[in-house]
C-alpha cells in the first residue's frame, strides 16, 4: 500500500475541482469560505455575499440586531479589507496575472 503525504492528497482533491471547471468551461471555481491553506493552492480570498430567509421571528430579530451592530463597526470592516489585500499579496501568483 502506498502512503501519500497529506499535502499531496489535499492538492489532488483541490485539483479535481479545477480540472472539472476546465472540462466544463467554467470561469470560476468556488472553494468556499475560510481556510488560509487554500491560498497555497491558488484559491485567492474574495468578499462573499449571502442571503437568507429566516422563518422564526425571534431568531430573525436577533440576527437583525446583530447586523445593525455589525454595520456600525466600519473600522473593523476596513481591517478585514486590509487583511484580504495582505493575503492576495502573499498568494502564489505573480503581479499582473
């Protein structure tokens, strides 16, 4: 039995998604949110958007309250943008690619 290093297995799994995207002529491959390890495999961070409908009124109010408080923390959001830029700058791609 051959033992493969974990890094090779993980890259093999990531490359399957890229290979499928090439075969299907897709413009992008979504790697999902989070995971700094994805940068080494060419998945660069992007700002994401999600939309949800919450049927439970109490849960909806709690989420609404959180979103209002979060929106008031604009300096924190600017920090996130700086981190995303730093991650992009440390990615595997050369300038202009």
